[in-house]
C-alpha cells in the first residue's frame, strides 16, 4: 500500500480510516496526472515559471557608506576604532 509506505517514510502514524482516505485521494491525484500526460505540449517551450520574470534588483553601484564614527556611535563597547564584543571561545 503506497500510503502506508509514504507515511512510514514521513514518520506519520495513520489510522486505517486515514490511510483509506489518503489512498483514495492519491488515486484521484494520479488519475489527474494521467489526464495531464495526454495533453499535446510539443509546441510549448519548457519554462521554470508560468509568467516571464525579470531581475528586479537595482544596479550594483558603489555609494558612500557610514564613517567609522557613525558606525560605532551606538556601540555598547569599542576600542581602537573597532566593536568590542565578549569572548565566546576559550
């Protein structure tokens, strides 16, 4: 039984009623996939998305950033122009 095997792989415990329900649903899904296989898609180019996608990111152009003093202005601790953080590795 496919549903029991898949449930075992997913570490799911199913009752007999749940397994029967899911078996019927799986059968319906596979029947629908068989219907889709009958469609003629020979003139359709394979795509990853149903609608065309374009890059929506801005151009990568250098811009001025924060000065060292601006970056360290809210630092709880600093030394020699650097952030001072607690040691976490002995």
